[in-house]
């Protein structure tokens, strides 16, 4: 992802170290680091915050209402409360959503094709990620329709 | 369904799913699971699962 962003920035005339300074912060899966990182970026007075993942977007939203935030992939931004609606997001956030509940439903259908006899499927979710509750609720009917029990 | 809040809970969570005799393991899109995907695969294989790309057949 970083290579893609860097390449596109260069194409648009922004060269890091030249006319662009990027303050990168990585939580490496530790959600508790995201809020302080977002607050640090606000203190540094960056002009734009890019986020990867739902939790990073939520942290950025909690940290600022004025600095523009661009999501590079987050769970459903409406159902996680990041934006008011897709048509009129409002606030200072825009970007790309993974629409993950729908993708998870499709993934389960594919799993059913791979393992047609499976009746018990273990599901691992991150309790600290707000999209998890949305996905659980949205995929429940899919599991039922496939005759699969989540364990 | 097993909910985890951090890396330290991953191994036990996979073991618990195996104890419940799940026949497959679904891991949702999440930074925690992406960063620790190798640990999850190793934990699942330790329970006798055969790895798939995103879904593991236990």
C-alpha cells in the first residue's frame, strides 16, 4: 500500500523529502496506540491524516474535527459511525470503504463451496474493532442460511 | 465465535476454537489479524488444521 501511495504522490508532483513531509505512525495491530498516535499528528499540525483500517479512522475522527481525514480502507463507515451517509458523509472524513459485511458474506459462501459438509465454523473477531459487531450482526443470517453454526 | 483484544489472546483463542471442534476457521479483515497472520496460521496448524489462503480447514 505504501509503495502505491508513494508512486501516486510522485505522479501528482509531491516528492517526499522535497515538497512533502509525511509523518508515518504504525500501530502494528496494537489498537491502544492509535488514539495517542492520532493526537500526536494533530499536535504536529499535519494538513491531512490518512488512515488504514476502521480503528485508525475512528481514532483520527476522535482526534480532530478540522484536519481532513482520508480513509485508505475501513469497514462500513456509516454503520461504524464514521460518516453520516455515503452520499453526504459530512464532517472531515472521506475515503474508501471495504464494505466488509458484504465481503464477509461472500467469503462464507465461498467457504461453503470449499467445505460443503462443514457445520461448525470457528470465527475469530477483534473485540476492540467497532466493525466487528457490525460484521457479526450482518453475517448471522448468512450462517443460518448456509446451515452453519458459529463456534 | 471467539473475541480477542490483543496479540496475547490469539493462541488461546485458536486453541479454544479447535476444542469446540470447529471444522474451519474464519478470520475477519482486521489489522490485528493481518499483523499476526503467521502466528494465527501456526496456532491453527498446531491444532491439526490444514492451511488455506484465508480460511483454514481444521
